[in-house]
C-alpha cells in the first residue's frame, strides 16, 4: 500500500470552527491506530467567505488531495447541490455533515443522526421509547428527531418556540415515518405531555455557556424519565445535573458529539473508532477547556 493510501487528509468547513474539538478527536484516534491523519478546520469567518463558497471549497479540497470533509453550520443544506451522490438517510434529512471525496466524486452522509442514535443506544441502552418529548426543532433537532424515530419511538412530541417550524418539521418527519405519531407542540403544552412521556431530549441552545439556565420547569421532570441533552459546552449542563439529582438516567451532550465523530472517522478511514477511547479523550479536552477558562477570565480583568 502506498504512503498516500496510508495517510488521510480531512477538514471541517463552517463558521467559527476554529475551537472545534473534532480535529483533535480524529487525530488522536488515528494516532492510536497507527494511521497518519491530518484534520484541518476551514473557517469561513477567518477566510471572509460566504456560506455559498462551500462548493468552491469542495473543488479546492478535491484538487489538493483531501479524502473528505465535515460540514457544519451554515452549509449543511447548501452543500447538497454540489454532491454527486448522497446516502439515503442524508437525502431524507435534507442535510449533509460529512462528504467523502472518492475518485473525484463527492458523496454526502449525515452522522449527526447516526451519532445521536449510537449515543442513545450506548448511553441509555434500556431507555423506554414509546413516547418522547423533544425540545427544539432546529437543524440539530431535526437530526435528533430522525434518530429517535429510527430507533423506534412511536410517539414524538416536538416542542418549539416557533409553532410554524414545529409544524413543518412534524409534517416532514411524519411523512418519513408513517407508523409513528409526530405532533407539533408549544412550550405551554409541556405540563400536559410530560406526564405521558418516557423521556426528554433537549435540542436548544439553553444550557450552553453563553445561554445558561434550564429549558423547562424541572418540576415536570420525574425520576422515571430519562433525560438527554445535546449541549456539551459545558458537559454538565444544569439540565443534566438537576435531572441526575432527581434520580433520572441521563445522557450528556458529549455522547452525540463523540458518536458523530466516530461515525465520520469510520467513513473517512474505513476503520472503526474505539468509542470509549474517543469519549475519554473528548472528556479530557473539555476538562482542559474548563481549567483554562478561569485563567483566561482572570487575565481579562
């Protein structure tokens, strides 16, 4: 096998991707497996490029010998028109976050949904999935809802601040999964639907470092509920912390982040990632960020 085949060059296209933990996760896993892999962030903001430049960047990457690219906000839909082929799941979702470059062709996949599906299966293997409440119907929420329905959720209550968005998403998902019931809901209906739910999935920015707080009244969460969050900065959101204190089984957002990275790693390299090892490294990276944050805050004063 030639050196070219034994090395992998990949990247991440999106806005504000310089702090992403995906590059070090991929590079560390490759190192442990004895594979040469270089992962470069390609930040649209740093390059002063519009999101519409994603097609030109794909072409440039292909010419420079890249093996593949991860795609993030705001390009997951814009990239579709530049692809030669697309996986069935990514086509149904209408979003791509991983592009393989093979023999000059661009092949799109979506590891957001598969990453959450793997996280749910590994992190909450005994979770009851008859009825689930999901908070947030945006881009990430779409992938999570798709994963939930694919995992066998029969009734999904989709809660969003924007009733039109919730209705549109519920209609799309209902069409894709006709055996399931997908209902658009408003936050005002949570007191009615939470007592009927087996679990809760959170897919809004609330709980992020820049948006602290809780996405719902915690008196609605019972110890019998399982609770999953997709926010991972911080890894211990207030929702995860308080749900665990109530006795709920919880899934932190790092599980999805690692799941989608592990699935992309397999697509890029043809090798399975060790998910437990990748998660341990991810938690190291988060802990290092947390340790650095107080120092930076002190220096700013």
